[in-house]
């Protein structure tokens, strides 16, 4: 089998165990990175504080979220819940409502749960070290390292996609980042590289460098302080590094939502299954694994049996990390809800009540398109 460019390169550097050590002195890497950061850092609201509550909040919001999208959420959360005590006191529904639109709602539920843990078990003070922070709900290695370094000056490196990319390119690492054990390798390397004097700045610098300079598709190599040392640049491997062999499979799900209306009221319920959108409100749902039509849906589903309308809405696409949802909506007028719907918590809600309920963005899009919500 022909070797890829990356495999060829790996073969040549594997012969030299001290490659990374010899290639770019660690101190030099850290110094250069900090220098770059001092010149290029963005002025972000959470960069003016060391308060572990605020650092934690910003890190949870920024997981899977772009900075520009995350800023208003961070500001709203700080305004509404200025301390971990106020967040712990809130209801889960209020937290989900404020989170609405950010997606990955498990983060919001964990956020609330973690605030309760910090208040109940730690008198409202976040643990001051990586190991204990990691024991809290929703705090993984990345977030624990960010809080431990920024708030408590611990030299523990953050490792995420940005860090994989920066280190893999500069040091010419061709390990497959879709393998779990590769993360340990990068974590160990990063912990050797991290500045012991300024671990807080180092972690923010490497995140920032990956997010704004060493970009996935078009890295800014021409104006990069590492361009003479960077293996990806000197060997033209920017598109090869980091190596990711396994692609995550995306599952398609077909949602047929039935909007049951009674005058201006609409039937909704809180999702309680172990599935996406736990705790959010949606409509009666018939789900299929293949595209369906109204006739088939009627045959399979009692509630749809008497539906006369043949008007299925257009398809609404909604992309989640590993799922693609393809949703259509059917409107039905009913004055009373069937017993099986009442049993699982369906109720009629007025428009002003619906406004206040936490809802998935997909549902919100439909309600706005139909003019039910503004
Ligand atoms: S030279 Fe290019 S690939 Fe290398 S670190 Fe700089 S931006 Fe990234």
C-alpha cells in the first residue's frame, strides 16, 4: 500500500526519539507563544477575571460554541446569576431557558448540577486543583485544567482540538488524534511545554493561537513566529497534520411533529427520555428511521389516525454533533388531548406560557416561521 505524506514523515522522525526535544527547545516554544499572545490576545469579558466561577462558566459556554456566539450568553448568565449561589438557587427550567439556542443542553443541566455541588459540598468555593475540579459534574480535563491554571496558577495544560492542531503541526506529530491514547501523549507533551511561571497565560495563549492563527483550513503561516521551526510549514504538511483517521458517523433521524392546537393554545410536554433535549419542551413526536409520509404515519400511529390534513410542512434540518434531524410538522385541531398524551405530561399552553418554556432551537424556528411566536 502506498504511504501517505504524513506516514512517510512519521517514519523518518520515529528514528529520532529526542526529536521534539532537539527540534524546538521547550522554553523557546513557551516564550514565543507567550510573546505572540501578549501582542495578539482578544479582549474577551472572561479575560478580566480570575474568579473560578466566571472562568468555569465561560469554559462551559465555550465548549462547542464560537466565541462571538458565547459572549452574550456569558454576559446574560453573569447578570442573572452573579455568583455560584444564585445559580444553584435557580430552577433547572430557568437555567435551560437562559441557555436556549446554545445547544448541547446536557451542558446546561450539568452546569446547574455542578453549581449545587459546589454550594452544598464546598461552601460555594470551587476546589483549587485539577484533580478535585475534575470530580465535579460536567468538568472534564480541559475545563479542570483551564480553571486550575487561570484561577489557581497550576501548571496543567488544556488539550482540545486547537491544541492537537498546534502541537501536531509545530512538532510534526503524526499520531492519530481519533485514538484515545493520543490524548495522553499530547497531555504529557503539553505539560512539559507549559510555562511554570505563567501557566494561566500559556493555556490561554495556546487556545487563542489555535483559534485565531493556526487555523484548521488556512493557517496564517506567512506571518507566523513559528514558521521557521514548524514542521508542518517546513514540510508542507498543514493539510495532513493533525492526523485524524476515524470519522464520526452521523445518524439521520426523521421527526414528524404533530402540533395539536386548541384555539390559540398548543399542546407541549417536557422531554424526559434519555435522549437529546432532556428537560426541554416539544410537541407530540412520531419518529422514524426512514423518510415517511402521512399515510404511513397514520397507519402506524393512533394519534394521527383521524388527522385529515395532508399538509406536512417543509423539512426543517437541524444538525447536532453526531445526528442530523429532518423534521416535518403537521397541525391538528383538537379540543381534548387523548389519554396517552395526558399520561406523558402533555398540556395546552398559551402563547405567553410557551414563550417562557425552554425549547430546542428547531421548535423555536418552526414557531417563529408560523408566526406563533415573534
Ligand atoms: S507556521 Fe503555520 S502551521 Fe505552523 S504553527 Fe504557524 S500557522 Fe500553524
